[in-house]
C-alpha cells in the first residue's frame, strides 16, 4: 500500500509569517515615530512652559522720551524666554518715561523705565524734564524758608509772600501776606550747604529748581528781589499733578511776560487790600 505524500506545510507557514513580520515591523515603526513626536512635543512644552503676554516696543524709544501707547504693543513670548521683571500690562506704563534707549521689539522691563521723569538720575539727564511751553527757574531756599530742607524733586509747593505796602505806595505802611503761587513743581534741588541738618548726614539745600510759565517766572523774579518768600510743602495726596494743564489765564505760558512792577504785582495779588 502506498504511503500518502507529506503536505508542504513549511512553505505555507513561511508564506504566512512574511506578511505578519512586515506588519509587525510597520507597527513598531509607527509606534516609534509616534513616541518620538510626542517626546519632542512634551520636551518643547517643558522648556517653554507655555506662552505668556508681555509689552514690547513697537518702535525705537529714545532715552528720556515720554512713552505713549502708540510706541507699544503686546506680544506672546515663551514663558522660559520672558525677561525678569517684564511688564505685562500696557496700563502699567501710563505716564512712564524711558530711562535708557529701548529698541523696537525689546521687552519692556521695570529697570528701563521710570514712572516719574523726576526720578531720572541727574547723571543720565541731557536736559531737565520741562514741559513744552514752560521754563525752569532756580530760587533760593534754606531751613526756615524751605520746610527744613525736606523738599525733594517731584514735590509740589505753594509760595507765600510777605510784603510791606510801602512797595506799592500805599499808606499807612503795613505788612500783608499773600499766597502768590500754588502747585509749583520742584524738579531739582541744589547741593547741600555746609551747615549740617539735624537728624541727617547732609546739609540743607540752598536752592530749588521749579517749573513755571515764562510769565510767572518774571513775576517771581520781582518778588524774590522785593519781598520775603516762604515755601510750604503739600501732602502728596494733594499734589495737583495736572496743574500745568490749567495755567493762570492772566499769565498763560504762551504769553510774553509783561513789564513787572509794583502796579502789576498789586493788581494781580492785591497786597494793598484787606
């Protein structure tokens, strides 16, 4: 009796294994690519920490230049690249001034701006912070005249004048006191005098530099030469920081100063009345 021929199982199994092997290789390759992609994605997220907003310069800003909204924009920056003390709100720069040159695209940080131009160190100033249309004038001061030497740049003072009515040809002779200027901004103080100031290592300053209109400066010069002046320091809550936006209509910044004499001074402040 003849024996049955053996089935060709080895060849059939080989043919089955080949597609399975290729499928396995393909799946492994896809899994590797997927894991590699996820690894890159998570690595980038870990490095950047997400996106944050920051205020950047929309144009070059010169040192000592007042910063306006048109000079700024908001950009999205990776958190890891955000500069220390970066400013993230546009409102934080209202009224700010550039302390140094700021270049277009540069993130604005707290160390390159000041909220008050009076805070700019004198060594970095090319010019005084004088608003357009106004002038700076230096006036003498002392411990009794200038609030014990406690007036500093950025303060606002009122000026009180004591005058003898003889100056205005008024009889009988008497002394009258008038507040002649209010909300005068101090932008600089002079060097300390040699006399020590009690409780402080420096002496009392001998001068104040203030901002006035050219017209007011002419009146102040006459008062300095003829009457006794004292300065009173306002509480910082009472500072009229917008005082230059509301000049005296009788002596506006754009008006040429008049010929100042006793008649003009008495007409403005009425020293001979009351």
